[in-house]
């Protein structure tokens, strides 16, 4: 399964494309006017373009809201999807902000082109017309890319692989660790967190008639850090192990590096030492 471009790369590609298309079209329009438009044609062209772009953007925004709600529902039902879904939400939000800026720029240039149509300044009109239509085309292309990106059937698997590359970049090295060793250490870490979570939630039972929902491992680790039971460094390493384990469950390569095996062992020892006195 191929990796997707990072949001920064996507933004760079579409931004550079918008600049290049605008410059080429504007220079070409000034030097060689292939199509001449009168004031009425400019008004109709750009008012229609702005309406079409606004309509497509509005539908895209509505679809994104429904998708975000669906992702939140999936995350609530399965806590192991939390890291992958958070990564997708950040990705989609970043792309949507960029598309919003691109659409606003296109609409703004369209308004300038309409306002300048009767000015009689042919060079300025030509630049605004060609720039506006270039931005219109790039905006539609960016929206199309965004739609296909969020509709990808393997988005969870791709996000999981991306997270694995961040947490364990050496997982594809020739010297690999045993997955069973990593899972053995992780299961013991999870058991310690679950035991702490059970003891912490006992006080809540008498105050609530509803069944107490088990807190996620990441949330339990955060509570331990905020209560001063573990250091921020240990919390970060626990989060990395949780992210890697959940990524493997949801499509990442079922391999780990030797460094992660050793890291999981050290985390287990430090967590056992930090919580050992409480459960003795």
C-alpha cells in the first residue's frame, strides 16, 4: 500500500502550481490575446465561476463535517483507533484550511476582475482574468484531491503505517526484533495501567449508577504523569508504545526493531518501579 503525500507537500505542490499557472497565463494573455472578452462576458464568467466554486466548497465542507463525526464515532467505539483517527483529523483539517484560503483567494480575484472590467486598463484586466481562472482551476483540483483523499478506503491502514514510520523508523531494517517479545512487554505494561485504572475508578462507582467505562491506556498514562507518578519522558515513551501497538493492529507492518524491543523492556521496568509500591 503506497504512502500518501504529507499535507505540507500537498500544500506546496498546489501553491506552486497556482503561482506558475497564474504567471504563465498572465504573461501569455498580455503578450498574445487569444480570446477577447467584453465587460458583460467578464461579469458572467467570474460570477459563474465564483458561484460554482462556492457551491463545490460548501458541499465539500458539509461532507467533511459528516466524515469527522463518523471518525469520532469509530474512535469512541474502538480506542485502538484513536491515534490513527487523530492523525487523519489533523491531516484533513490542515488540507481544509489550505483549500479555504485558496477558495477565498480565487473569489477575491474574481471580484477584482469584475470590478476592473470597465476600467479600460487592458493589461490589468488581462492579468486579473488569467490569474482568477488559474486560481479557479487549481482550487477545483485541490478540492478534487481532498475528496479522493478522505474517501480512500484504506485511510486507516495508511495512517497506521505512517505512525509506525514515525514511532519505529527502523522497523524495516534487516535486524528485526521479535513481535512476540514486544507484545509480551506491552501486555504487562497494559496490565499495570489497567490495575491502576481499576483502583482509581473504585471511588467513582459509589457516585454513579451507570457502569464505569474503562479509561484508555493513553489516558491512564496521562493521569499518572499529571499526578507525578511517572515522568513526562516515561509518559511519552508509553504513548509511543501504545501508538505502535495500535498501528500494528490496524494495518502497519507486524514487525518491530530491536531498539523498540529494548525500549519496551525499559518502559516496563520503569513503570513497574513507579507503581510497584502501590500494588504491593
